[in-house]
C-alpha cells in the first residue's frame, strides 16, 4: 500500500472534491483518481462514493482514512524527533489545555520556551479535558494539560503534576442562593455541568465526595465560557477554578458561594503519550511548564 495513494485518499475525503484534492497535493486529477483506484483494487472495495456534487468516504473508506491520518501523524512525529535528536530543534508542538492552564501556565511557558526554541511552532487548543485525552490517544496533540483523571490506566501516559486546582461553587451576583452555607441548601438548584453528560460533571464529583446526591443538571456546556455565561445570566450554579472565579472579568458577574464543605480539590497535570515523551521538544516544554507552575505556586509542586 503506497503512502502516496493514501495521501490521495486523505485529500479527496477532506476536500470532498477530486479536483480540489489534486490541486492540494500537486498532481493532476487523473493521477489522483488512478491512485485511489489502485487502493480500491488492492483492497477489493469501494473507498469513495462519487456524485455530481463531489465525493465522500464509504464506510470502508472512512476506516482507511482514519488509519492513514494516524500513520501520517506518526511519520511526521518520527521525522521531527529524529531531527531534534540530531540537534535541529524545529517542527511543531501541539498542546491541548483547559481554560485555567491557558490563562495561567501556558502564557509564561510559551514565553520562555519560545525564547529558547524560536523555530518550534506552537499550537494551542483550548478544550475540555475528556476531549484532550481523545486527541492525545490519537496523537493529535503532544501534551494535554488538565485535571488528573481519577481512573487513568497505569502506564498509558507519562504524567507530571504541575499545580493544585481549587474548584469553587459560583453563582450570579444577586442570586439568593449565593448566601447559602452548605451544599445541601443547593441540592435542588439547577447546576451547569461541563462535559458530554451529567455523569461526568465536577458538581457530581463534589456532591458524591460528601455523601450527597448530585444536583440536577440545568444545562450541559462544552466550554468554560458557556458555563460563565449561563451562571452569570440566570439562577444556575456552577464550579469554576478559583483563579477564574476571582478574575476581574468574572468577578463583575459572579460570586463564590461560601459552602462549609469547601471547594473541590483537583490537580492540574501534564500528560503525554509515553512514546511522545521521548521527543526533545516535549521534554523541554514540560520543563518550562514546571518552571511556570513553580513561579505561580511558590515552589510547592512535586513531579511524578
């Protein structure tokens, strides 16, 4: 199976057009069509479904597309790692980070890392942590920054603790529930959950840690900005890192609810695939993250 043929298939599926795919990879349209047909003959199946409006992947084509994309990423990673091991610190480093990390750790780490390695291009994706793990497993990001998962399979990732996270209960300024003193008083109020479903929300974790039934999910969001907007404009409650909840922008609209149970304690960590952790740029960026965390926490951070 030729790599050039796989690249032709990937381009066709992503562009949705054979003409655009040929232009993208710098070949003629007949040459691209021939490459894809060679794959189809080799596998004895149809990989592309053709219509008057373009092309799209068949079920079999989608399987091969996903594997081809993964193979391309792995090869690119191998080339970069070989070059970096030879002393040429070039290439791309992709980071997936939760909003707290983007606000606090990433700017300082980017500043010092970029000064030391100006030829490394950095890409930052801000997203929820469960999505980062998916990207990490696929090799789409080199490092994921977020709360340490509770049930992480041992040995799957190289993990390093960076700093503690203090998740506090927040409410809209003026919300009568903002004066509550216990989680029990808030048990019937609608909460904003972050994630794909309420089973993965931090509010659920907080209540269960205190032996309480989780509160109802008033809304499900996939971003911290979504949580901020909903809590600040209605009667929903939510959990936010203390550093975000007390930020001047958020503080205009939100208050921390003084529940006696306190905050939900989490740990911000960096995760990398064990093979990616061998890449020099990954190791160097982890060192710069530790330096930034040390600055923020006064040196009270340990390393796994």
